């Protein structure tokens, strides 16, 4: 069963409460999303580590309810 964007955002906010999150449903099917996540928790982490943190936050739904997720992770520009 596909996931709604709000479900993804809710899972991410549990782990990244300070985050700015933008989620786009790329095909309108609830299976293919792009997500932008900006969080202080990514400071000092490589892109691979940041993406692993996101996948962990999704609690095993990646590859199941969520088929594809293009990630763009970032730290706050001003360091706050």
C-alpha cells in the first residue's frame, strides 16, 4: 500500500524535529517521492551517513510501502 507524503513527513519529524522538510510525489502514485530535508542533525555527517539516517527514520518502510525516494539532505546554511 502506498504512503502519503504526510506519513513520510511525520516519521521524519520524529527523528529530525528541527527539520525543514519538503516532499514531492513525483508520479502522483504515492510510491515515488523526492524529499528535501534540512536538519542540524546532519552537521559533520557525510551525505551517505545523512541518507542512512533518513532511511533509519523511515522504520523499514523503504522498499516496502515506499518504493522510491530521491533524497536531498542539507544542514542549515547559517549553522543554526
